[in-house]
C-alpha cells in the first residue's frame, strides 16, 4: 500500500474503534473498561496504540470525563447518567517497508441523555469541525485560516476555543508539524497543501478559555 492507502486503513481502524466505544459508553462502565475494549480491538486488527508510552502516557487511549478537557487517563470511575465522556483513539501499523502510519480521532458523547445545555455544547463542537473541513481549500487555506474559522464559529455561539491545545499534522508519527490552532494566531500560519494529513481538534469550553494541568499531569 502507498501512504494514502496506509493512512486510510489506519483511519478506518480508529473510526471502527470509536464506533464500538460509543456503544459501550453506558452507566456503570469506566474509562478502564473502554481502554480494554479499544486495546483488544487494536491487537485484533494488528495495530499498536500511539499513546501508550508516548511521553510516559500510561494508557492505550485517552478518556476525559466532564470538566476534563483532554488527555485524561482512563481510570475506575464509573459513568453516571448525564456525564460527558470524551475518548481519544490513536494507533498505527507498520507497512511492509517498516514505516509507521498513525491515525488519531476523538469523540465526545453524553451518558444517556444530557441537558439541553450539554447537548448544545456537543452539537456546536461537532459542527465546528465539519464547518472547517468543508471550507478548507488545498494549497490556499492556512493553519491561521483554520484557527480563525473555528474561533469565529465558536465565539458567535457563546463558546470559547482553547489556545493551549489543538490539532496537528499526522503521518509517520502521531504529532507532526504543523500545529493546527483553534483560534486566530498572530502569524500567517502554514499552507495546507494537497496530500497533507492533519488532525483538526476543536477544544471547546463554556464560560471561559482557562485550563489547568491535573495533578497526574
């Protein structure tokens, strides 16, 4: 397989794992349970977790609960009705030439049915992603353009984009240049060229754009 085919295959595996995790997010289930499901599926499909051991991260996927924005470590807390659960799955497979091809995607859902406020937050975050995807023009759109589109989309709806974290290039490693911001950056950014693989990651909060690193880093 060529690079495009290898990346597509990795993306399809990530998508299938996210689909199974979404079905598994129920009351009484924990982040650790989700990690086991995901890790077992990766092994079954011949893929390796991109996050396990990455910068000492101790888990095969990320699971973030309620006020946790991103990069949460799966634990034994059981989900309750109304909880917001984010799962972030990244994995890779070596091709015949020994090159790793990574894919990375996330989803956020609510256990059971959330309040109107929560459902609207999820809808706006999801729609902001598709809005940007539909408006990228290869060899014209820059990372600054993406950040500006996301920030405007979110702010006019009363939400706040996060500056400390964002999207990134992806391919032979999980995190590559360029950084893909969620807000309008000061410089001109990098042009999104045809054939480039990127992750667009809208990170959205209510009330303000302040974040802090938890005690477990």
